C-alpha cells in the first residue's frame, strides 16, 4: 500500500487489465478495483483510458466509482489507516482513535484526511468484523484491536518507525 | 522432550490477528525455528484471543487462551517438563474439561460453526477428515434434486441473512423456472456492523460453504455460482479462493463432479463497500457491474435474476447448515428449536459483555441465557441496559425483555429483528439517543438514493437526532421522528429503507426517558453526547503527571508539571474528546 501521492499512469498497464479482466460492463467493479490497488485511488487518466478503450461508459465508470465507498477519486497517503466504525467500535470509542491519530498526524482541517507530508491517510470504514476486539483499526494490512486513543498512537508511531515515516506531532 | 515434538496450532482469523497472533507465532519460532506451527480459523471465542492449542506427542490436547508473547515461553517450558502449568491461560486439557472458559463452547450447539477453529481452513484434507464433502457425494449418488429440497423442507431451515424466508420455497421457485442457465449466489456481503459470523465461516471453514453451494446448486439445477464477499474481508477472499482451487483439483468443483453429469463452478466477486448490496436485487446489479441499487420485485430473482436468468441467493450461514442437514437428515435439524423457528442460529456477541465472540444456540433460547450462561454477563460490572439485535435494520431490546426467546416471531414482537445475528450488548455507559443517531447516520449514508423517503427521510431523522444530542431539540421533535418512522417504512422499496427507522422506533419506545432528559434537562444520562457533558479535573486528586496535557489535541489543558492539582481544563477550548479521561491514571478527571 506504499503509493506516492500523485500517481503516474502508464497506459499499457490499464490496457493490460482491460485485456485480462474484460471490457464489458460487468467488469466495471473489478477493473476499478485493479486500478485502485495499483495507485491507491482512481486517477483521472486511468478512468479516461478505461472509458476510451472498453465498452464501459463514462457515466457507468463514474457512477460506480462514486456509489461504492471503497473507491477514492483523490490521491492518498503512502499508508492507509482504516478506523472501524462498526457498532461495537462506535460504543467503545472509535471516535477517540480518530481524534488521537489526527492529532499526532497534525491533520486539523476537517476536510482533510491525509497528513501533509503524504505519509498517512485516515479512513473510516464500515465494520471489519472484529467486534469483540473493539475498537479496531487497520494500519496498512495489520489489524489491531482493543485500542485506546493512546495505544493507537503508540501503534502508529511504531509503524512509522518501521517504515521510515515521520509522524509530525511526535510527543 | 524437545519442542519439535509439539504441534502448535494458533487461531488466526482476523480477530486472532487483531489480538496479536503474529507476535505469538513469532515467539514460538524464536524459541525454536523448527517448531511445528499450524494456523486455524477463528473458533469464535474472541474474548480469549490469541488462542493456542498444543498437541503433545502423547496425543493430548491443551487449549490456552489470551496468549501473548510473554506467555509463550511458559507454555513451552511446561510441555517440555520444566515448569508449571500456566493455569490462568488454560481453557481445556485432558484433566481440565469443565473450566468456566471451556463452558463458553460447552453451552453452545454448533451446527453451522461445527468446524471453525478446529481445522486448518487451507487444508481440504482437514475438512474431509471431518466428514467434509460426504454430503455432496450422497446427494450426487443417491438423491434427486426433489429429494434434496424435501430434506431441506423437513429441516424447516429459513434464510439466515435476516429476512428468514424458507429456503426450500425459494429453491422450488428456481427449480421450476425455465432457463438455459441458472445462477447460485452466496451472499457474503455481511454489511451489518456488529455481525461477523459470515466472516468467520468464510475464513475458517470455506469448504463447508462450497459444499453448501454445491448442494443448493444441485437442488435448483445451477451450473454457475458466485461468491459475493465484502472487500473488507481480505482474509475471507484469500481462504475461499484457495478452497475453490483445491476443490477443483479433486474434481469436487468443475465439470462432471465426482464422475457424475453434475457440473458447477464458483467465481468470487469482491464487494466494493455498499451495505445495500446485501439486498438481493442490489447484489445482482453489483455483480452485473452497475451501481448496487435495488429494483422492484416481482419478478423475483428466482424467476429473473442475474443477467436475466433464474438466480438463487443464499446467505453464508444458511449454506453452512446444508451439509449437516443432508448428512444428519432434516428431521435432526428440526429437532432443535421451537414451533415457529427450527434449528440453530449464530450470534455475534460483542459490546459490554465479558465473553464476546460467536455463539450458536438452538432457536428458542432466552436472550438472558445467551448473555449470562455463555456471555458471562456484563464486562464492566455495571448492570446491562439493552441488547441491539439486527444491526441498522434492527432494534434495541431492553433488559426487562431479556426473557424473550430467540425465534423470529418473538423477536419481531419487540420491534427488533433477528437480522443476521449481530448482538451488541450495552450497559449504562451507552447513550441510546447517540446509538440511534449512529444507526441513522449509517443508513442515511448507505441509502442508494432511489426512494425519496429513504434518501431524504433518513437525513431528516439524522438531523433531528443530532439536534437532540446537541441539546437543541424541543419535545415536538419526537413527534416528527414518529411521523418520519411511519413514512419511511411505507414509502421505501427495499428492506434498507423499510427497516431504517427501527433503531429509532425501539429506543423511543423503551428509552423515551433518555430522549426526554436530552430535550428537557439538557442532560445526557450516559455522559456520552459531547455537547451536553463537561470534563473537569479534581485538583485534590490530580498528581500533576501532565499526561492529560500532553494528550489534549486542542491544548485546552494547562498546568505545571509535577505540581499536584495545578492542571485545569479551559472549557471554551475543550472538545470533550475524552483523551484526558482515558490517560489519567489517578482518576482525577470527571465527566458529567
């Protein structure tokens, strides 16, 4: 999940996927999933290439991309933090995880979810199904449970150290 | 004896991973790089994670719970004859089979969950050793599709995804409808926040689901299946994919299965994050590559479904019961349960409960028995207030109704629904208004937008609830909530909209006093709603440790380090996030 902020789209990669996955309308979701797993989001150039080189129309591509919460049209940080907002996590303090992590990543603008240095993006996700370990977050691929706000900060700092990232508000 | 003689089995479902299974495995490897470690799915004792089983070379099984890297050396030393038994962590051993911890499983009746946590999900031979794929063999060799449907009819199995429609009826429609190809879809889009049995089954016992799909496909005459699995469940996608490939190798999937003229194949479709796709027609639209929006029924999918062909959609848990029903007979399944609801149901128990995890009990069990005999009661010691059943489509059942039996009609009578089986337990620290707002925000966000009342009505309800939580509401707003509840239920096409007001309706019915406290007294009884609470520091208790100051994200706390009682909170800056409360070791911060 280590992606640079602005993705450089190579047309042959996209065309390769259309070839492999298919260019009919039922391939829309898997195609967009492939693009997003490569770039971390759906870059405009990639969307254009899909629309021009398959049977998928612009309205369908963007219709699907904006309907499903998994898809992002904005670039993301090099790592993604997913904070679970299932019921169990909600009643046991998922909000506090968000506040504490936004704090040490120095994200204060409410519209923003990515740290300014491009290190981490914080996402809220629907239930990831670890309700008995609530509250839960996923940093890159690591699922972490039973967190307090402070424990979430410690986990993030550890992840940052291991991945040569700088967490701005080191305490 | 050296550690090479030990077989170590570590539970590695997503919940095991969340609790730190990787560290535990590393700790075993650190001790002995050659040690024999296998991983299994989640047994559903989530409160005991990380769970580790040791098989010694005498064939004895020892099960340990809450294992951390610090406990690993103790376990190894004991099994090498060098130390004492780490009793605190022992769940089960040849000598200890009646511990409290073990009773968690002992008090359950496991049919759908019969294999999870007891076998390696990546091993088809593990599944076969546990009588796996015998049911489909029996079906292919000895039964007609009508007989299979008859057996399921005898079991009285109803769809476990939430709606509870009799499985055999659905199959009959598809069996009878004409089509050159029929599709079978496994609905693994477990979107209810708070339910995780489908995840556990797909991760921990994927072959069971494949066998269930094979049985269903044979019954309706389908040759092509899809497993629609949520994108949030990467491990389920991985394990299920491996299981499909392994089944192919043994000709259990593919053309002419086990030498018969029955052919069936399964493709995985990953969901992309839309709750509404749990609805059948929305799920079909999603597989077809469209926005996942429900359409009007009829025609039902059994007549005209995926790509216009007859299609059956069965939930993961429903499918998980099928091999057992075929092997043991429908009557054996129907022997469990009540007149109204037969068999067993899996619940995902979480929240303010001592022993959370997956619980499978016969229908007709009282809610109280699930919470107390299996769940061990309140985790905080504070009295339990309610359980939330059925997620965003369900409702809250108050403590005074905990003697309600778990069966479709009785649960519906409370205003909640059985749903897919999420059971979130709440004590007095949960604000019911905040909870209702949480669910309404969820459904409002997930509404596909097709029906006006669902699209706008849920937004209005969310706004009203926010007003109440912020202490800005008037009593008339409660009437407006009642009115919207009726309108949204009546004017929505699919289950999402029809049930969206349920969390509000049930909390208003049973916890009206909490709503009134917010409106009339501007007070949140559970001290949750941020606009109605304050955080203050008691100077006499404050040790001056400065932790709260360090943690405060808005610099609202000032004081002098190491000077007792010097810290105070600037209420104008404070956002009531609760970080200071959480880190204060001397309990010097009060929330009111």
